[in-house]
C-alpha cells in the first residue's frame, strides 16, 4: 500500500485525513505489523487512493504468497483429466 500512496504523492497523515483511517493504523499496515485489515478499512483506504479495494487487500497477500495460485490447482486438474 505504501507504493500506491507514494505514487499518489500522499503522506501517511494526508491519507489518514482523506480516508478517515488513523495514521497509526496506516503505519502499522505499511510496516506489516497488522496483517488483518478489516474490509471496511480497506474500502476507505482504496477510495482515498482511488484504486480498487482488492489492490489494497491483495498487495499484502501477493507479497506473502509462497507459490502462484495456479500451482495450487495442479493436483485437481491432474485428477480431473480423462484417462
């Protein structure tokens, strides 16, 4: 989320004022000390940053993923193929 905020030219305090989310929570989210972001909080931040809500939520999820989602489905695809 930090990269999106910086691209918009906003400080954490400015994002807090625009979104109604506290600057301390924004800081914690950006420092990864808060992994659990409420959907309503993500919506407020996304609206203030003018991005889809999933961009705020999935930034952390994409960085934490160990393997691509497609690899997770490989066993299912293999078992579903006709023999």
